[in-house]
């Protein structure tokens, strides 16, 4: 089986999800190839030394900024030349935009937002959430090219492995598009990005109401972390969807995850159980969250969280 991973880049360097895709490909076995499109091949060598196999590079000025039309044309040419059986991309905003278009033009089957990939005999099976996370589906590749976007943080980043950089050329027409991307702007909200945070403090229905959620934010600020939320309080309108952690929200992998008033439903655990250290604060000693927590505090969050915040502010000065 031949597997092609698509390494999207930012400012000429592979994004972290690129290495997660390589690790996902390693778990399946087979021959690994990695496509790297940019205005230079400076980031390709690192992909090769971390297990990217044949790193197929295409360099052109039009590839500096993401344009799904141009990227799709170039990748289609690479797929037609190298005929991979499986094509993996990140389940990010750009990744989903690209992979849907690519699967369509290549006539392949696609599964989006996969949380796991595995071989069942000679068949590839992808696990993904359906119906708002209430159903976990098993999607089986039955033949032809199979495209999948893989949710971030489900696999560790590949650290080492064999590989080589191979410069590829494609027809000049591939770089022509109806739309031209001239600039990339990023809004700076001044907050820690949830998916990149080393520390996350997440609140759940045990916070009793939206008026108490500033306690969670205060603790996160004191620890230098990001704020997360359970689906229950997002659905209730207490917190924005951008903070949701879980099967239908963001998958995170911080060094420390503090779950405040979160019971620990399976949909939430899927999004954070790979955290290096989990601390649970809940007044219910039988809450499922304690089954995955490294440390547990049984008690009233309204009393415990302010005390922790004061302690961290005194120790860290945040």
C-alpha cells in the first residue's frame, strides 16, 4: 500500500499536523510519500528526516500562500504520477477545503475528520464522529484512492525515520487560477490558542452558570493557559464553540489539562484524554472523569478554583 501525506506549510515550514500525518501513515505500514508545496523546499529536509519517506517537493511563487485551486491542481498531478492508495490531509480549515476538492477531481472516496486509522486485514478502516458525535462510525475503504482528513492531536508527531527529498515538476498550467491570494492576515486576540496550549483549564456544567465561568478564565490566566469548555455548556450558550473540547469540538494534547466541573462523558474524553497530566475537580466522587485523571480533587469548584487561582498568582505572578 502506498500512502501520500500532504504537508501544508506556514511561512515555508511544515505545520505540526504534517508530522502527525506521517505518524498516522507509519501506523498503517506500507510505503510513505509526503507532498510539500511551497515557494521553496527549505522545510522538506526535516520531513524526510522524520519519516516522511519520499518527500515530493513542488516549488513555485504561487504556492507561498494557500490557494486550494492551485494546490489541488498540483496535488492531482502528483497523485496521477505516483498513484497512492491512501491520501491523508489535516482536518484543519485549509485541509478540509483542499481535500474535499481533491477527492472530487480525482474521483476518490473520502472520509472527513477521522479520529483513528487502522488496517482490518487488507482494508483500511477510518473512525470518525457522526450525528454530532452521538455515533462513532467505522468507514471502510473498498477500492480506489481513499482520501481522509485526520483530526489534529490524535497522533503524536513523528520524530525520526528514513526519507529523501525528490524535486517534482508539474505543468505550468497547474499554477494558474481564477483567484489570486495576495496576503495572509491573522487576527491577534491576545489569548492562548487552545489547540497549541501547554496548559488548558476547561469548565463544565458543574460551574452552575455562565456567571461563574470567569473563575475558570482567571485560573487559566494565572497558570498561563487557555480556556476550554465542555459541549454541555457550549450548547447551553455559556461559552463559545471555539472553546469546545471533545468529539465535536477541538482535540487537544496539552502538558496539563484541568477539568473543572466536567463529568467526563466519552465525547469529551475523546478530545482530551491524551493530555500528559489530567487534574479533575468535581464534587461527585464517582464522576467518570476521575477514571482518566492523574489527580482528582473532590469538592465545590466555587471554593477550590479561587483558592488555586490565588496560589498560582502568588507563586507565578500572573
